[in-house]
DNA sequence: CAAAATGGTTACAAAAGTATAACTATTAAA
DNA sequence: TTTAATAGTTATACTTTTGTAACCATTTTG
C-alpha cells in the first residue's frame, strides 16, 4: 500500500470518527423520544426489514454483536410482536427471525417519525445537497457493509 | 416539500439507521481495544483537533451532549493531559478548552491505530472504491455538520 | 457411538451513555 | 441594585451497551 492510500485511509477514519457522534446525536435521541424501542433493537429491526429471514447468529454477525445481546434484543421485539422466532426444520438448533406484519408497519412508521424530525433540519438543504446526501450515504453504507461483513 | 423529496429523506434516514451500528461495530470496538479512552472522550478529542479553541458549551452543542457530560469527558482528558482548561479573560464564566501538544500527538496516533485496524478490512477494497468511500464519507460528514449544528 | 463443534440461551458484571435537578460564579438586564 | 440569565460543576439515578462464562440442545466429525 502506497503513501497516498495510507493518507486516504487515515482521512476516512477521521471522517467516520466525526460522523459517528453526529449520528448518535441525530438518531439516538429521536429514537428515544419517538419510539419505545432501544436504539439497538431498532437497528435489529432495520436489519430485518432488509433481509426476509435471518438466524440469530447471522444477525449478530451482521451487526457485530455477541449472541447473548441478539437474544436480548429479539426477546424485546418478540414481546412487542414485531418479529417472530421460527425454528429451522432442517437444523433444529437454528432459530430464524422474521419481521411480523406489525414489525414491518412499525418500522416504516418509525422511519417516518424519525424522518419528520430530521426533515425539520434537512429543510435547510436545497434539493441538490439532499441528493448528494442521499447518494453519499448510500455509498458509505454499501462499502461499510462490504468491509465489515 | 414534494413526494419525491419525502421519499428521498426517508431513504436517507434508513441509510443512516443502517450506517450507525456499523460504525459502532467498526469504531467503538477498536477504540476500546487500542486506547484507554472512552469513545465519547475520543469524539471530544476529535472535535478539538478540528477547532483550536472551544468553550464547554460549544463542545456540548456541537456533539449534542448536555453540559454535565462534557464536564465529565473533559475531566478525563485533563487528567490524561490531553487538553487544557483555559479560563476566558473577557468572561470569567467561560472555560475554553484547547488540545495540548500531547493531545494532538495522541489523537494522530490513535487515528493511525484505528486506521491500521480498519486497513486490514479496507485492503479488500480496490483503489477505486477507496476513493469512493473517501469522497462519500466527506460528503456525509460535511452535510451532517451543516444540518446538525 | 463418543467427542467436538455449532446455535442459542441464561445469568452476571462492568463500562458507557443519558437525563435531570440543584448548586456556584459571573455577567447582563430591569 | 436587585433580578434574571448564562456558563459550568456536582451529584444522582437510570438505561443501554458491552463482555464473558457457563449451560443446553442439536448436529457434525472421527
């Protein structure tokens, strides 16, 4: 790896270190205010809204959390009827998780709630910047998924 | 705001909800492993590496944390000699915070540590994707700063 | 079939983040 | 000049996150 690449990576890290607390500020607070879900549980819900069926281990792997935490989050989501545990017929050790209809609806609704909160701030942005934020957040997400999974 | 813009904002929120835990995974863990700083304190340090002088309130405002938390973080950083409290001669209520030389050096070093960890994963990316991640993380950061401060 | 590996849960402890009220010191305003 | 507002600190309580060890059930391996 050459000198330039090294510098680029350093800058990326610096950006990510900067972005993370801003997201905490923007998201965590609103999540607490607008929903009765932990941020962590909401992240699991968001993951499940992307993948139709995931095992406990897969969820833990994708979100980088140890299995006991996944169990705890899923427990909460199950109590709220937002997800279902479905045991795998082929391997009875495996517990698959699926978003319930209520879970799907709730997640969409929560996104709308969060959006409406953020929209107040996003309104300061012109159409052009909005599209830029859209594109760049897509890209960051796509690449982070690629290198962390 | 028209229908399309609404959808774009929703998608952005979804992206951010997705990105946040990935960053936690990628950063928080490494921060814990590689440094003896809380993630929160490191974020404060990172902020101060951008701005030469910030008051306690400004730090709290920029990172979206209540003043008592800022006090706690700064206390830790002061103990480690990474930042200095400088009382403002014009308004003696104000306490300004400045990165010490050691703080500057340490932050650079920590960035290198985190980079080396992440580099292992980033190595999977080709030069092209690396630049894309760089550009898009820059953009997300720039726009988040604009709408959250 | 016995042993090892895997998937998941339970239980406990520690670290960090979060919220809030009450307080001091200082400055600004009436 | 008394009152109100601002900047910061202290103290406390609570939630969430994080880490780990031990455990059961099931599957795979030798």
